[in-house]
């Protein structure tokens, strides 16, 4: 559908789309794909909430988007929301602040993420990929679910990755927090990206009747700040690969496509790459029982099962 491919840009896939009167929220909106996604959604007329950890960088990004828009994006279209995915207390505070604004949310782009080679723990003691890439977004989405319901027809777009092919997670979710296995940065990253997809599928199943459509995607390989914490050999390899990478506009295209395309206004629970439906890169990615298990385990780990 749409005829778009890996060369399509976020501007191209949203050409002719009018988002005036719509509200979007993008996590990690101050850099990389989040910044480009924010810019294009605002260019199409949406009010975009930039949910970021570093408010100084978020303000600078907001000013940059407006200044470079040739008057096509107004300052009032972009709002900043403090959100630190490294601490669930911050996630709860951020969700509470957003809900206090009393506005329906038409589009949620769960974009923020990390990819690091070393073992690191969040403030809550979770392995960082699990805690930031999955649990924080799971909790934030669940806490603001009423704002998505109020939109009447809302879309949740989850940025996963083909790196889920490196996942080692089992159907039993053994050692989900990497406390027993020998740590691997790429495998733990793959685990978190697999959970992103499973979360999107289960979210769509549970809330589609409330008008919420959720899909996940692989953005492609792009030169962004995601690799800033990688080893020197990895970064050198990345420099060699730059000519073969997508641009930020191409990398953000699938997120924007899923957020705006009429083809997917009511069709969810799917996985995409280069603006096309794709087959997930992990054997358990279509396991419905695992989708439910990840959801229930995530509720327990974030304390939602005690509400």
C-alpha cells in the first residue's frame, strides 16, 4: 500500500496529509529520528509534544525546527514535556503532567531508545535496554491511555528494530533482567526491541475496540546518536557503512507513514520496514501467548498490577 520504499522520506510519505487539530507526542524528540519525526508532523499541521530528558536540548531543538521551517511551523505547535526514561518515577510524573493538560492524544510515537555495549542499570535496577527501551515506554503509554481513548481514533507507533533477530529471549521470559546470563549489549538490545514489537501487538489487541491502533517498525540503519556509546571499532565500522545507510528523513519515514497513512487508520498489530508490512526477524515475534506474557510481566515490573 502507498507505493513507498526505503528511499521514501518522511515528507514524501505524508505529502497531502492535513494534521491540523491533531496532537502528537514523540519521545526522544530532540535528536535523530525523533527530531525529524517531530518536524514533519508539525509541518503537516499537528501540535507536537516533545517528550525529552534534557530540557535544554529540547528547547534548542524546538527553536531549530521553527527557525528552519520558513514560517511553516509556528512556535505554539511545539510543546516540551520533561520525560526521563531512566527512572519510572520520572515517567509517572511526566504522564501526570501531560494528563493535567487535559487534551486528547491522536498520535503517540514511542521513539526514544538506547543501544550500549556495556551493562548498565536504570535507577530502578533494570537492565538499561529493558528499562528504557521497553518498560518506561510501556508504563508511559499505559498511564496516558485515557488520553488516547479520548481521541476517538488514535495511533501508537513503536520504534522497534530488526536487531530483534539477535534476541535471546525465551517463551518463559527467563532472566528477563539479565541477572544470571553473561551480559551481551547487542543481545539485550535485541531482547528489548523484540519486546517493543510484542507490546505493540498486545496493545492493539487490548485497546483496538477503544479506537487505538498500534503498530511497530524497523526504521533501518541510520547514522544517529543511538550509536554514540558504542566501542571505537563499532563506530569505525559505522563510518565505513555511512554511504549505505538511510538518511534521517528516510529513517523517520515509516514512523510518519504509520502515524498518518489512511491505509492504517484502523489496521494494527503489524510490523513494518521501509513503509511496507514485513515479517519480524525473530521466531517468537508472532507468539500471541508471549505477547500476553510480556504485557503481564511488564505490568508486574512497573507496579501496574498493584493499581
